[in-house]
């Protein structure tokens, strides 16, 4: 553990931010998984609804700095492409 007061604070703040980021990433993964399962089940309506929720979650994660802009765009693009491929 650090001895300097500011270093102790950094440790605490970094831990708190890491937990927050992990929570957000986990929520995004869950939303993406919902889209993938709907696609595998062949349920287009459910996939479209799940895509909207996943897109929202990814965009929120991007705005909070959890994902970079291009990473978020890539995730949304690949999900949308997968949903659009369903016939």
C-alpha cells in the first residue's frame, strides 16, 4: 500500500472506477448475448428489440468512457449486420 496521501487516494479512486467499468462492460455483454441468442433462435422481432437495447447500452458505455468510439461503433455495426442478415 502507498504511503503518500494522494497515492492512497489514487488507489481507492482507481479501484472504484475499475469496478464501475467492469459492471458496465458486463451489462453490455449481457445485452449482446440477448441479441445473439435471439438470432440463433431465428426470432427476428426479439432480435430487433434486443438490438435496440444493446445499441443503447453500448452507446452509454461509450459516453462514459468504458469503450472507445471505434470499438463501440464496431460492436453496434456487427450486431446490426447479424440481425439484418436474418431472412
